[in-house]
C-alpha cells in the first residue's frame, strides 16, 4: 500500500512491492542462496537472517517502456539500485524516500535489483549501534510511474489566516526531462476553488517553480477534534491534452508560538504524547497498514493526542493516518545520542542535513505535523555541536517557515543550543536513572532554562520521561523493571510534568517495547528497550490504565 488515498488519476502508477521478490545475502553461511520473500520487509524477520549484518540483493522484474520514474520509499540503510545491470541510483538512510528517472526505456521486461546494506561503518554516521534496531531490507514500498516529458514534482499548500479569513499559498514544481523546451498550462483545484494558470514555457531539462495565493470564504479547519482534509489536484496540459497530474492532501490549520505557548488555530495546545518507534517483532520496521492503524487506535484509546517519531522520519502511511485521525506529530530527522566524536565524522553533516532536505518537501502538506525536530540527545553542550544544530535549523527555515522547530536535549543545565529553536524540549528520567523527586528535578531544570539561558520565555516540552517495565514481571517489593514500579513512576512523572507552570506537555518514553542493537544487550534486558506502555506485541502493562486515566483527565487545549 503506497498511500491511504490515490495520488494520480492521469499518471500511470504501479506498486512493485506488495508481492514476492527474490532475495539473496552477499555474506555469511547462507550467501548466494535464493529466497522468495514478501516485500516490504526486513531481512531480520526471515528465519535464516535474524541477526544478519551485511548486504542483501532483492530482485524483481516489470514490463514498461518510455520514460519511467522509480520511487523507493525506504531501503535500509544504504541502497544501490540497478536496472538491467546499470546502476541508476545510490542512496543513504533508511527513513527517507529517493527516486530515479530512466528516459526512453525500451519496450520489454526489465530486471530491477536493489542491494541493501545494513552494516555499521565509518561511512554511515547516522546508523550506528544504538538504543533501537537498524534493520536491513526494503522496508517501504517501491513504486513505478510512467512519465511524459513534463511532470509535476510536488505541490505544496501553505494555509494561513489574514484578517480573520483563510488563505493559501500554492507552490507547484514542474520538471521537464526532455532535451527540448515545452509550452504548458496548469490547472489546480482545491477546497472548491479552480485555478487556471497562464501558459508558460519550460526549458529543456529544467525545473520551473510556480506559485499563487488564493482566499477562501467557507472552509473547515483541521484540528484534533475535527481533522478535516482537502485534496489539492494539479494537472499539466500540453496542446490541449492533460498529460500529468498530482493529488495531495492538506488541512487548514496554523501553528504559532506565542510567548510560552504553542498555539493551534488560536488555541493553546497541551500535548499528551507518546514516543513511537517503527518496530514490531513480526515485521521489524516494515509495519503494514493494519499494524500502523492498530498502533494509532491504541494511541487514541490511551487518550493521547500526539506521537513523536523517534528518531527518524516515518512512513507516509503513518502520517496519512495521523492526518485522518487528528493525531499531532512531532517529526524529526535521523540522529540519536551522537557524541562530539560521532558528529565530527566527515559524513555526519551531509548525511544528517540530507535527511532534512528529503523529509520536509516530502511531508510538507501533512497537517498533523506541527513541529520539526532534529538531533535527539546529541552534543548540544559543545560549541561544535552548536554549529551543527544551527546549520540544521537554518535548513529547516529555508524549507518551511510555518512550523516551530525544536530538539530533545538530555544535557541537564549545560545545553548551549536553547537559543536556536522556537521550542525548548528536554528528555528527563527522574525516579528511573536517578531518584530525585520529579517535581524537584523538573522545577530546577525549568528555572535554569528561564533564568540562565536563551531558552527563556519559550514554550517548554518534556519530550521523554518514563521507566522500564518488563511485561509479566512482578516481585514482592515492586522493584525497578516490575510492571508495578513502572506504573507508579509514570503516575508521579506525568502528574508532575502536567502540573509544572509553563510546560506545554509531555511525551512518554515510549509507546511499545522495541528491539535494540545487540551491542546494547548489557543495559537492556531481553535486548529490548522495555519502557513501553505496551510490550512489543502491544499487550497492555499495568502502566496502560494509569496513562489512560491521567491523559483522559487533561484536555487538548489549555483555555486558561
């Protein structure tokens, strides 16, 4: 399944995944043995490859001719793509989409190979042994599209209010892949408005950016309690013929920062959130539609109104469902727990910055995304780290000025970067990694931010808090790792955070238990991060009803 809605009526599109491909490993005892495997999938879920780190080759064939575009929604974590034996694409990072255009493909059956590589090395600055699992494989769909010489790359819609009325700026990128220029016209439909654009010339092998602004008289806002979505339909015409189209969805909503408040459509938000990894014991990070939808149903049942994508851009299916279900999303680029030494890897800056450049244009229209995050728990207490944070925030500002920016810090009273984003965010674990009372620890941290840093006067979020609890583990003294200790601790933590003046809300670490890298076995029982409110199979722990009771007692909006 590519998306939850159709993105084209004119452009032919076909998903190449959702079926069996041939798979063979390049190293190890099973090297060169051929398997028939379902895709999307992670090879750690194949019986012979549960702990495999190496390269694997996926192979399929398709019939097509003319100009084609192949889009790869996610390959972990390095991909080399060949078509009929010729390399057509190379990409790093498991969690962002990339594409390749092949012109004038001869008629016939063509062989597509994807070599995936999930090894850790100096060439990979973001995928390192970590507190979550870096899977291998084709983890998201592969899509074949047939193109004319001119096609629409993207349509971005930016809603905003002006003098009490809704307006929208529409930006359309059109690309000509031909060696000659073309004369085209555009037509756009959105929220009951039809727009005819002037005829324009687009030069040979070039991109053209066009924009318009339009006012609306009667539209519904997108909000958690009313997630109203509208289609934007863009069509390209040449010589009176419709040759290409692109359909996307958006919502009329505005996110602003006003002093210490995060404001959605003029109302102050109170975040009741969970951090969620893409992880499942049966599917790895390649969760199918039904599993993603089930996670969101659990989120809603808990009374949560937000999910944080820890710690990378998520599948578009997840974002589509959050748009539809009214779940607010904190989405962030890919990095977790990197030291100064890690960040001085010469690949770090280009790789991390590229994730932002791929994430934001692809996910720009999703109304559920209310904030962009970067660099979870990285070296924000160093001058070198500050240079990296500053540059990445600048890139976000170039790509999107409509959403606030933040990062989740764990640097207690030592962070140097709090002046850079619009929202200050902290990961704290009182009563788990130390025994300081929650109210005391949080109050001390918050007052330091307000009195001694450039984060003073900004909204403040607790982006991680929690405790470990192993499903089914109990003892007579309710020690750490028991379900009882986790439940009692979360009650104290959530109550304290939501009572802290100036705090805009909380994200619990985490939604479900997840697999971690083998290298983390010594600090993670079961080689799992066990802080989930549900376990890896989504079975409720004792903490579940505690979180549900507390979250349901707080409203989405703070009307004070």
